[in-house]
C-alpha cells in the first residue's frame, strides 16, 4: 500500500483509495480497552453514550508519516497490576489496529486516571 498525503487515506495498488476515519480508529482502540481485563473506561449514561457517536470518550488519535498513535485515558479495577494491564492494553490496541487497518501503530500511550473500587461496581 502506498500512503497518500492524508494520514488516514491509502492509495490502493488496484486503483482507488481507502479512507479509514479517525473515529473508526478510536472505536477500535476503545473496544480493545473495554475487552482488556482490569481496564475500565469512563462512566456514561445511556443518553450521553448515544450522543457521543462521533468519537469514543477517552481516546485520542494522531496520524503522521503513515503511522498512528493513540492516547487512551482509562481506569483500573482495584487490585490490578497497573503496569501489566497497561502493557496488555497497548498490545491489544496495536495488534487490532494493524490487523484491521494495515496501519503501523507508533505508540499507545495509556493514562490511568482512576481506580474502580469493589464498592463502585
């Protein structure tokens, strides 16, 4: 695949272009975060979840030079090893994005901003 001038657009060898929106990349990262044991994403009500369809909360996507980088803000469940959970999240996001889009993942930066206590669940 040959990269075009747009960070999310790829010129296809058989002709034409494929554009994968930033929102789709963020959705992939968000989904993997939700699937990672010990990781929790921000709490939202049903209405705010419906209204936020434009981009998953807590995920920022940056693209340059044919590579994609993510910043993901998460919480962890009480008792979870934060370094191990963050490492698994980084691996899951990088693998999923590369497998589903073909993009190279430059970085997955994880910020842990809260701990979910057993009494919170």
